[in-house]
């Protein structure tokens, strides 16, 4: 560590979308504290995302499963970080367990929202006013400032760096045509089924664009294969509909998604990746809200479920009708996408 340098350990979040949005904090730290060195303590899966953030000097793998107590391992890792020279730890999760490693590391200033009553573990403990900071990225960025300081009106947006060579290698590997526009569909949602726009709606949208001589690429994890396979089977169009769910690493998904001419997604981690790649993007919201986790790019549109019980922020529809998504027709999403593409063509 450079003598006198400002060095911060950030305890990162546990979801893909939240990890992408955490880049707002890192960019804001660099703006407000020139010369700051930022390390991020995060799950191993997040390393490809953090590697695309030039603001992050080092990703430190947290060898502990989500929700696992593992006090001995937390103590050992914390003790191992004591000599790293951190002046501050900023905790993005609100859990009690997330505060243990910075405490064991003896980091002088440990900053976070009150969360699960973390008195003693944190010595810069904040009380969150969600009315003053409604967006998740505002809640992240506010932790970079002193408690009585005000956030600026505009925060830096996430902007992931693409590996261009790997993007082209993925184009060749998955036989994606260079002479046809590419529509990326992201029908999954790890958080829960309530956030999924219906499979048959995605399939109908895919079919419409295949009929316009586009190619369609379906993105997702191995957990989404049943959904993406159903979409591909319904949409047809042979070698112009590519189902990549479960067939890419996270890094490959980032680079392949950068090739898209347009993206349609649920409120998901892939949505935030697409936004951080500045892809033209339409997002379908139902049980969640763009008032909390919007796409953070200018070339995006949102479609919001118009129903009294939305947003409920539940993993599965508590009323079992899923109308917040089922009542959002394909025609509306297609119109938003057409408007977005027309605006892009004018610019």
C-alpha cells in the first residue's frame, strides 16, 4: 500500500444485479476521494463482474456460502486482513454476519446501515431513511460520505468493461451472425418466479422479431433452461434462435450480451448487466419497482404492471394470479422496443 493512501474494503452484495449496481459506489468513491484504493470482499462467482470494473483494485473471495455462519472462517479471514492497511470498511449487505470480517480485521472505521442491529460491530452506524434515499444505488453511494453529507443529484452509472476478443470468440462459438441484428431475451429471475414475464409472451416476442429477420439469443443460468427451451421451441426459426442458458460463464454472458442490438428482460441480474453495457433495453416490472432498482442507462424503457397489489416485492405471487406480469401484453412490450429502436436510429 502507498504511504498515506486511502484504502477501503467494501463488503459486496450477494446478487448479480446488486453487484453490478455496487459499481456506482466505487465510481463515486473515486470521484470524491481521488487516489482511493478499493478492494471488494465478495462471493467467488462475482469475480468476473468485479474484473470488469476498473475502479476495483482487488477482489477478495469470501469462502463462505450465502447465509452460512462459519464464524471460524470469518475470524481467520478477518485476522488475515489486519495487515492490509484498510482505513475504512463499507458494508453493503445489512446482515449481522457481513459485519464480522471487518470487525475481526480491526478496520478502524466500519460503515453501514443499521440492518440487523449491528451495534458494536460497526462504529459508523447509519439509520436509513428510504424516503430520502429511495434507490438502492443511492443507499450504496451514501455510505461513501459522512453521515450528515448530501448526495449529489446525479451519480455515476455502472459501466462494465467488455473483453472484445472474447466477445468475438463467443460470436463464433455460438454461430451468431454478424449481418443480422441481435435481440437478447433474459427471461430468468433468480430471486423468484414472480419476477418472470410469462414464457409464452417471450416466445411470441421472439417469433415477431425472427419474422423480421432478426436473430434471437436467450440468456440465463442452468436454472433457466426449462424456460429458455420452451421459448426456443415455440419461436422456431431454426438456427436463428440461440439458447445459451447454462452454456456460458458469467464472463462470457457479459461479453456476448455486449453484442446485442436490443435487450428485453425481467428485473434481474442480466438486466443490470445489459444496462451497464449501455445496450438498448426494455425491462418488464411487476412485483418489483423501477423506483428502487431501475436500469441505469439512458437508452432504456420500462413497462410497469398496472395492478393495485404491485409492487409486492415477493418471490412468488402471494395471490397466485401473477396478474402484474400476465396483464402486461406482448404488444405493449413490442411497442416500447420499437420506440426505443426508432430513437436509437435517430441518434
